[in-house]
C-alpha cells in the first residue's frame, strides 16, 4: 500500500499540494490538464524530486530521503529513457529478476520481433513498450506510469488496454497510471483521480467521477458538456422537480426546494428519437428540438440538439447504427429524452 500524506512542492510559478492519497493493490488512473501536477506527483514518489513537506510510505516503510534505486519503484516516462547502445532484449534484461520472463513481457506488449534491435531504430511506440517491459521485468513493489501508451496507434492501444488491466491486477501492487486519455483511464483504472492546479479535485471509481462529478471543472474535464443552472422547484418523496429556463425536469437526485444547483447530464445518457416516435414516449423529461450540428468521432457521433421551447442546446452521443436510422441532418427535427437518474446535481 502506498500512502502519501500532506505532500507539497513549491516552484516559482506553481504550488503542488498538499496532496493526501492512499493507493492499495489497485490501479489508480490520474487525469488532469497539462501542468496540473501529475508528473510532479510521480517524480516525488519515485525520489527524482525532493518534497518541501509531507511524507511517503510504501507497505509501511517511509521512503523519505531514500534514493530512487532503494525505493523498489518502477517508473516509466513517455520517452522511455532506454540505453541506446543496448538491444531491446538487453534493455529489458538489464534489471530483470527473472530473465525467463523477458519473452513473456515481449509477447504481451507485442515487441517480440524487435528484441534484437537498438532503440534508435525503433518507433516511439515500440520504445515505450520496451521501457514498460524493462520496468515490469524488475518486479517492483510500486509501478508509476506516465503516458506509456501515448505513442501507440489506436488499434494497438485498444488491445493493450485489455491485456494490461489483467496484468496490473495480477501484480498485486499499487499502480499509478498518468494519462490524458479518458478511455484509457476508465479501462485500466480501478479508481480515477482528477488533478487541477497541483491538487486532487476528485477521486473515485471511473464511473462515479464521470457520472457524478463534484465540481463543474471535473464535469467539463470528463466530457459532461451538458451543464445548466437550475432551480429546485419541489422535493418529492422520490423525485426532485427542477426548472431550467422554462423547461421542467424530474430527477432522482435530492436537493432542497428553492436552492440553486448546476444540473449535469453526461451526453451518453441523453436519448434521441425520431419525431415520428414521439407518441410512444411517456417520460416527462422528453422535449422536441432540431439538430444544430453533429461530429463523426469514429466509434460514435456527437450530436447537438437545440430545444424548440427553450434557449438550451443538449449534446448527445449515439452509435453509428442509430445515426444511420435517424434523420440527422442539420435542421432535422428530433425528440430527446433525459432519464431522471441521468441528472446529477452539483451544489
């Protein structure tokens, strides 16, 4: 178990912390904008940087003041930091506790065919995977990863997400995985932490952070584009009645009548229907609108719908198969439905 307590580091123009964090034998994905302190956290834990305050312990032993080589910590940065005069095989075996596992890690990370080549002849993605294999072969007690899949092509990245999640779980050690890719964070992380300005804004399960953000920053950073100021009209036994502009919505989230809240709806929870099917819709949270614009993002379409009866534009995402069945040209009429349990309230 990794324990970080009141960790701080001050630069001329940036203050990191205080950060308190506990990571059990799990994968903690860390997301945040550039300059938010993600890499600083890894460097402080690894011993590359000395903190100004706070404490770090691993499995009950304090790491403060110990050099990097005595911390039993595996660290992989984006550039890999490979030895250029060694082959990929020699790099992986440099600190391996069991050289028999070199072939295993090479096969897992799809680099078996480059083991006899030197780093300068490898692509950026291949170098990253060699660096990751080298770190895994050292059998660390703690694994720190800074965007190790950033240079990979999308198909390889998708395949490795599945394999790495299984591998990380089998290690039974704390793993901290820094990434800018929300899909990677969700696929690999048992929990997700959102960093902002050197501090943790929110930490929780990936789905909790995405669907129940605690601040507007977390909501926007995790793709919750549907953020609206609302007033709680009435609190009933099992539902809350909200007013957004001149639209009334029902939510299962509780809030006191008369209070102002920020209403948050993830685009994936907004349902879209053809206007001809409106007679079959009985949910009160259904409204008509027109397509403002849409964007093809490959595995899904992101569609903006301007409501007819309010100055509100809702963003939704739909699969290509659904997109092909609906009249989704700009200006087309549609109906949208928001399930009551999809509405999250930020006080």
